């Protein structure tokens, strides 16, 4: 499986606090069947330099090899919607045109559709992260449909499907998946103790909702297209 959204890099944001913690997260991911993780530190108020992200990935990759862990780490970012496009474009997934788009946790901005338009105009393919946890979308799921129709892709957190964020996010995630509005499951992992880098439980629930074959596309085929820069037909 491929995890497109994980805060596994050490000492970058509110995710892993150390190399030891990053390795512990890697062990959890590998045991869960994940073979590739896109490292996506937050890109918002404190904007990490792309070179720093690359250095952290190199260091983590070296430590993974020393530990005998078969896990590939690719570059990316969990990018705030408020940032200008010239900054945003430096944090694409594995140097493709795909990029994670994080709206505020408190609401869906009135200019959300305009943001998607501007990012696409700059040659980017935005992937909206964890909409099932956004209060505006929880109240009005149809608002996400408009953003998908505008060209956005959607990533739901696997643990939301498992109920780890509560009843309402789980119900919303299930509704979005059965409505055909979800293109990826990712862990949004932050730790080896809580918000773990796991996909299997969410994949199991998705399989119950839309069938095993369709669910597997959310963690294998579709993210594989993203990291290789292939056009994703949705």
C-alpha cells in the first residue's frame, strides 16, 4: 500500500518528534502492509525549506536501511490553502503536479473553489485532505461535490473510517466514499502511539462499503498514479 499523507519526518511539525519515533512509525507502517510513504510536513505558518525536507528524507531513508526496514519515503507537504501559489508549487508530491491541499480545520472558506481554480491554473492537481473532519463539510457534504466537480481530488483519513475521530467524521467519511467522492485513503499519521500510520482498518471498512476491488484502488492504484505523475481518471 501507498500512504500519501504522513507526518513521519523527525522534528518537522506536530508529527514525529525524533528519529527514534520516526523509525517506530515506520515499523507500524511496514507491519500494516505499507511500502511507500509520502512525507508531508505541514506547510503553513512556518514554511519548511524544500531542501530541509529533502535532507530529513535522506537521513530517515538511511536509518531505515540500517534497521532493515523496506519502506520508501517520498517528498511532499500538507499545504495550507491560504499560501500563495508560487510557494505552494514547491511542495508537490514526489515532484509531480499532484499536491495536498489543507483547508482550515474550522471551516471551508468561501473562496475554496477559487483556490482550487488558481492552483489548477498554476499546473497543479490539488488533493483535498481529510474533508470528513471539516465542520462545514460535516454539515453540508454536498459542498465537497462542487469542489470535486471543479477538479479537486479527495483524500479521507483511514482512521476516520475506523471511528477513531468519532461518530460524525466516520459517518461523513462513509457517506463520501459511497457517493464516489473519495479517491485516496491515507493515514495522516503523527505518531507510533496515537494517530498511527495505518491503512488496513480503514481499507477493511471501505471494502464493506464499495467492495474490495474499488477499495484497494484507494490505497494502491490511485496513489501509485499520483507518485508517478500519471493522469488519474476519476
